[in-house]
C-alpha cells in the first residue's frame, strides 16, 4: 500500500522486525490517534518513507512538515529517510533522538537556537553534505564509546564549528568524508576516535583545547 495507517494495535504492524522485512514501504505513514508510544520508532530504517503524519488526539506524537516529534515537539524522533534537500529543524526542538536521520537522503540540516542534545548515531550513514549547528548546541554527542553522531557520513567533506561548541563526543565523525575541519575558539575537549577514519587535509586547532584525542586522525 502507498499509505499505511497502523490502527489501534500499533505493535502488530509497526514492530521493528516486521517493518524491516517489508521491501516496498509506503511513502506516507499515518499514526492513528490511539497508537501507543513505541520506544524503537527512531531506530526503524523505513527506506522510501517521505512523510509522517499524526492524527489529532494522539497523546504521544506530533508531526510537522512530515517529521515525527514528541507531543511537546521538543524531541525530533524520526525524519523520513526518503526525503532529500534541505531541512530546517523548527525552533523549540532541543533533542534529536538516536538514529533519527540515520540512513536518510537529507543533504543539508539547519539546527535551531534551542538545540541542546544530539543522541547516539543521530545522523549515522546519512547523505548529509552540510550542517549548521545553530547558536545553542554546545556539545556534539558525548564521551560514550558508541556516540557516533555523524559517523559514516561519507558525503560530509567540510565542517566549521560555531563559537559555542565546548566538546566533540567519541566517534562523532568516525569514518566520515571530512577533508577540512575548523575547530572553534572555546572548544575544550575532543573525545576518543572523534575523527578516526577521516582523511583530513587540514585541521585548525584552537588554543582553548585542553583535552584532545587526535592520534587517530589521518592527515594527507
């Protein structure tokens, strides 16, 4: 079907294993008003999906411009991976959930000033070419060994960090396509393997950097 409405028993159709086994996913997913909360929704690959809508009255979910959020729109839970081009995350959103943009075709993302947290593998293996971190985000991922926020983003070639960034988490850009990196004044720490597997031509280090694990960076 081109449009799928899960109905009242959400897990019966939207179980993680069931969705991964469907080859021809719908372009539009409608979440019914009586659909209960499903904690694994951000991890679903859902290839081909271009739009997520939520019926009025659902107590857990909301949608805007085809993306899925928590009811209060502070968490971005899932961005449809079939979408391309530019996506500007709405003001008020403070967290991108784990795997939200993983394997997506999105090329450019602009974050709001309210952004505070990028969870594990948020943009893993996406088609991302450009990212604007906005003015509110202070850390890229966390020290956890599997943070990997932008890991395996092979089309991401260049990145400059805004002045408010204080830390870059473990494996944050591991295996990405980065060739040029400009680190901001004010940056305090870079966690282990943050740029491992990157073939960087040039990296600019600020004087404020206290703690950095750069031994894995391969400079050409």
